[in-house]
C-alpha cells in the first residue's frame, strides 16, 4: 500500500459509489490507473466489500444490543462458527476481558432479541454465560474511514 492507495481508500470510505473517473480527476490520474488500483485493493482483501450504511430505525431495527459471552475455550471455533450463522449478530469480537467474545446485535424489538438471539445463544454448546447491554441511542456509527495522514 502506498500513498495513492490510501488516497483512493479515502475517497471510497467517504462514498463507496464514487466513480473511478471522479477519483482520477481529484487525484490527477488516469481513470484506468484508479480502476486497476481499486481492483487490486479488492483482490488483496484490503477492500472486503462495498456496502450501504442505513439508518436501522428507519427500517424497524430499533434494538441494538452488545452481548458479552464467556465460552468454553475448547469449543471456541465451534461457538464462533455457530454465531456467524445467527442473522441478527452483526459483529463478533474476541476480547481479553471481561468476556471472551463481544457481539453486536441488531433486532426489531425485545421479543425478537429474546427469541432470535438470546435463546439461540443459550442453546449453543460451549456458551457458558451471556450478559446483554441494551443501547438507548446511537450518537455515532461508522465503518472504517480513511483520512489523510
């Protein structure tokens, strides 16, 4: 990765729908150069996907919950793989403490949280304990944003 790659990423993190032509114009490059760099960023795994960040409440996803899990370490991989298949689980992080895993979960309501997530977690072999933190309001949410160094 060089300064040009970082400059392209800066544009893409601000607007993933920006056209290569606009990036090229801003950076004083040929469109083909920018296009090839973006393809290289994708094929190397630097850019995982292009996506849309929506307002969850506007589509009825009113509950954001963080769930800390203590797990049997001998079943860590199995637990993580099962969690990856739970639709309402958006993110899974390994921690040093106070939990082994931290989940970010988004659901429509408390009932769906309980039925689609909590009950599922309690039935995964290897999950020893779960603690939920329900949020009340989001003040900032972003994906990774690249800014000039």
